[in-house]
């Protein structure tokens, strides 16, 4: 039997506010456990929440970026459940009246095709604390620093059909939130997390299968692997005559498997009701328009500009616009060298390749955009060849200095002096009269032999373009 996969994603984005969504406690990452949880975050009696207006502004920014409906009136609700890292016994969230309504995202797939994924809603809520298991023998600890950090939960329609589409969707959201500056999107620190809802059904069937939710997957790679594991698990159960049980599961990357966490709750289990301590949030068209006018250039617009302004291929433009940091770096390189296509090639192939091999983030890149631009200039003006440029690049990456300093120190300057090269060629031709005669007799492949001899004589420093022109003239007599 052929199966169709149905996937919906719930992406939790921590908003980059200085303080929490309902209190003045700091949201800074990495503090000692339980040093950034105030009385409001702990839900102590007599405390009242105060809504952080900056969280609202960032949520509206996201809604406008995905062309979504903006809720002019949004309401906070209490979602009631017990968990050790939720000291109040409820989470303040938005149920029926979210700040962001229906929108859409267009993703680009590996084969260059595009697909539109619907966004059901994006609502504001507070984050819970964090359970710690590693440092306690037979026990768990609770760190409430994260409790109350503002979250934007972005819920997709069940439009995703495979793991590659899921990852493309997540990367698009990551690009948008970092371009907007509403979140750093650091998945390793939990700034962006994902719940994956998965079901399978026979191809051609309209009705959805029973879904399972995989909670808190925190990397693009693990999302892809978790989907593959869960899809195969569900297919195996159904084909063996069993039934899928709706439940919440966890992905274990060490064992590359999903395992049951708890039965899946439904809305009634949470006993939602309006938060009595917070008034509805009401905004007007002027508020929304003011935010719209301040939106930065977003990924799709940047891709189109890179194609038209720099004559890049759509593939290269898409790769460069994948992150704001990379796009800005590329444009700084172009500004320094004036060669957009060469800059794109060096950034995408040489620089990203080296960063990947050394497991280094672009933010820690040791080569400045100005330095890379200078290196490209030296190729263009004939100072060094493309092969020599790679040697200079390696030295730059190791922190050995500027391109000019490295070229000088290593004696890599290309020989472009026609007089000196002509003298070399004359000497080589005089030492190889038989090969000269054979070349002139029609053995064109011998041209490579002469090029090699000149490069050997010049210790690899002869300008290949100049050598080719001089050799052709000399060998033709």
C-alpha cells in the first residue's frame, strides 16, 4: 500500500524582549538557575501580571511579514494543567482570539520548486520553566528562569507532506524572525522549538489518520530524523493490523527513535477560560500601519533584489538570503570588490565550506568582508591566480593577516611581466625543438605541455592568461 504523510508544525519562538511577558524579570539566557524568576513568574498570591507591549509589537511584525490577519482585539486565556515547571498550575496563552490570524509562507524546495504552506494562527503566551535531569541522581530539578519568557506559537495548517518540506518551512520561519530581529532563533538555547504533528493515510484517502505529536524538537536535523522515525513506526503498526493511539511522544536522537510520553490531551482537558487579571488587547489600524512602515527587507524581497541587482542565479540568491547575517556579509564583500558573482562564489563555496569543516558559526568568522573583498580584487587585477587565492584564503582563515601581507610574505605575486615570460618561453622552446615541431605539425595537445613547463619554470607564479596568449603567438611562429 502507498501512504501519504500529513504533517503540521507548532513552532515556539522566544521573543527577544528584555523582560518577561507579564513581569519585569530579565529574560537573559544562561543565568544561574532560579535567579530570574520573580513573584509574578512564581504565581505567588496577590501578584498581578502587566502585559509587555514590546511582545505585542514583535508579534504584529511577524503577522505582517506572513501577510496574515492581525487581531485588532486579542484575548488572553488560562490553559490549566499540572506540571512541576509550571508553578501557577496554568499557562497564560491565547485561545479563541489570537493576535495573528490566518497567513501563509512560500517555501522553496531542493529541486527549485515552490509550495505555499498555510499558517492557521500565531498567538502570544508565556513560556514554562525547565526540568533538569542531568545533575540529579534519581531526581529532577526545576529552573524557573525561563518561566514567563514571551513566546509566539506559530501553528501551521496540515499542508506539509514530507520531512524536507517541514525543514524548509522551519528554515523560512527562522529566516523571517531573525530578519525582523524579533528573536535570535537560537535552537540550541531553546529560542526556537518545534512540536511536530504526524499522521499517515492511504494515498487517495480524504480523511486524516490519527496523529501523534512529537514535542520540543530543537534542530532542523532532528526534525527531519524524527519525522522519518515516526512515519515508519506508524506505517509498521497499521500494516501489522494495529491502530495508532493519539499521544504525545519524544524523539531520542541517541537511539534515533520516538517514544511515548503521555496520552494526547484535547482542548477540553485544559479547561480554557479568559484570564481574569488581564484586559483584552485592542489595537487600531494606525498602530499596525506604523509597524508595517518600519519592516525591514524580508528574505523573499532580498532574493528578488539579489537576482535583479547582482544578476545572480535564483539558487545563489536564495542561499545568500537564507540568513540576514550572511546576506549583509555578502553585500559588504561586493561593496569592497565590485564583483558580485565572484563574491557569491567565494562566500558560498570557499567561506561556508571552510566554516562547515571547522564547525564555526558565521558570527565567529575570522575573515572580515573587507578582507575577502580585497582578496577578490587581487584575483581581478592579476596579482594572484585563482589557485594562489585559495592559499591566501587559507592563511587569512588562520589569522595570518591581510591578503596583501600574506601575498608578500609568501611570495605569491603572479608574474605578469611579458618580457620575463617571453624569455622563459623562448628558453623552453629552444630546449624542446621536437615538441615545437610536433605542435606546429598539428599535435595541438602539446600546448598543455608547454604551459606546464612555463609554470614549472616560474614556480607556479606565471599569470596563466598571459602565458596562454604569449605561447599561442610564439608557437605559431
